[in-house]
């Protein structure tokens, strides 16, 4: 790709917007942010170059209303001198066979045209940027003599999706694996395990992906969506020692996103393995519970109990919920009270917040709203930074039952945060 200076690229970029000079609404492209994004330079660099162009009389500046914005912003237009220079630059480029478009706004480029305009080294760096799904700092990638990477308003590399997907399709399999491996290691340093999981899978590093799932299962489950479900569906070659943890997350995420068929298939497979059967029965019980099938849920959970040693607080709380659904309130209350006493005797707080929540739920269903509020108010303080939406929804119901409508409204609002 032949070089043009940043100033020359700005002139050529602005030459495409000369018809907007007398318009009330102007595109973002001719603001400082728009220019920096289109030319893949920092906002500060764009400001310096625009100042120089104004000083030599090739660019003029005025306040204009940018489409989609609420206030007027500085916008830039070519003067007659700047327009004449841009025409000469365009003529020179055509004569020399220089493809100008890849030097300007990538969003207006045909992906193949853009890719073919790069040198081998530039293709390597641009391809490396394309594996990232979210914006990244420019300095984690090798530098180039020519600005080829698109930057967003924050100066982060962000390749348009249409170009990104086309470039990835054009890459050789070994290149995709190599660059996804690089991205996976970068996200490990940043602590972004969701993106790390994606890149580990794309790099074929399945064992590490499974270990990540084991270690970050709760965090991943809390952020369940179709994207995560897709990642987990594509996971293969799961080590035997990690199958229970991986299958559990796969099934739970499938249920979260509404893929009941996938979840049931996974549970059937899990039920065939002795070490996973209790998890399969527990999740089967959760499915019945969510469907309001309390007797079926209780039967599945009771079978799950038979396959584990000791007490699983989460499962016992689900049993309490099924008893509540069956209006066997006294049994449910005794079960939860026993769990609390057990924790107190052991000096353990593990699962206590969950027990408090379920006690509050059961007491509210019994019509004992004052007692329910006492448990919920104490338990929510134990959640820490964890999700609290369900707590606030239940507390809104309790406050409403107590006639405290302002508090109920406050909790309802907080449940949506």
C-alpha cells in the first residue's frame, strides 16, 4: 500500500463531504471523532493535523449539528484551496494506480479490496486484530508505518463486523488458531474470562477451556446468553475429570437460554455416568420446579440426594421450594431451619444467604410477611457483589403485602439495575 501523509488522507476524506457545508445536519464523519475513527488515528493526532491544515488555509472549522447528537460540535470542511489540493491528490493516485479507499474509511471498503491492498506484514497484523470481538488497546499489536487499524472514539482498535468476518473466513486455519491463542493469553492477563473462553475454543485449546469452565463456572453462568450457549455447544474432547463441571454448565446455560431439547439430551448423557448422576437428577428437579411440577421435582431431587455424600445446600433449598409448592410449609421450614443450625454449629457461612432467601420465600407464601422481611433483610447483606435482582423482586412483594408501597416500588426499581 503506497503511503499518503495523514494530512493528505484528511483532505481526501473531507472531499467526500463537500455537499454538507450548508446543511443543518452533518454526518459524524466530519467531526474530530469521525475523522479519527475513519482514518484509524487517535483523536489527539487528528486535532494536531486539522490545526495545521487550518493554518495553511486548506480546512475551515464551524459548529454544526451532528446527526444523532444533542448539541452542535466542531465540524470541518475543505476551503477552495483544500478542495483543489484534494483533487490533485486524487488525480495523482489514479495515475499512479494507488487505491485510495483502504487509506480512508474502512466501513466503505469491500473486504477483499481492503485485504488485497495490504502487504503481507500488514495482513498479519490486521488479521490478528480481526480475531478480537471487542475493542482492544492499539499498543498490544505490532506497530505499522501506515495506520491500518480502525480506532473508535476511545482510541481502541475496533474492526467493523462485516470486514472482520470476511477476513476471518479468508485466513488459513493455522493462522486463526495462532492469533486466537494470542488473544486468549491477552484476556487472561486482563481477567476477561468470557472472551478468553471464546479464544481458547477457537484456538483448539479445549483442555484449558474446560479448566476455565471449572474455575469460573459461577461467573459464566451468571452471564448466560446465546453467545455463551453457542461456545459451549461447540466444545468437544472434554477430559473425563472435567466432564461433570462442563456438562453441568452446558445444561444450565441451555436451560437459561431456553434450549430445553439440548438440556434434556445433556441430562440423559449425564445420568449414564455415576459421578454425574446426582447432577443430572438435581438439574432435572430444577427443570420440573421451574415448570411448577412440584411432585416430579421432589422425586428427582430425592433421587439426587441418594447419590451424594453429605449435604448440598443448593439442592436442599430446592427441596424446600418444592415442599413450599406442595403447601407442605412446615416440612420446608424445618428443613431450612436445620440447614441454618448445621451451619452455625460448623461455624460456616457457606450457602447461608441462599437459606435465608428460601426461608423468606417460604414465609411469604405462608402469609408471614413480617418474618419473611426479617430473613430477607439479613440475607441480602450476605450476597456481597453477587446478583440481587431476585432478592429485590421478592422484597418488593413482601413490602407490598405489608402495605409499604413506596418501599415496594423502590425494591422493584432496584431489581432492574
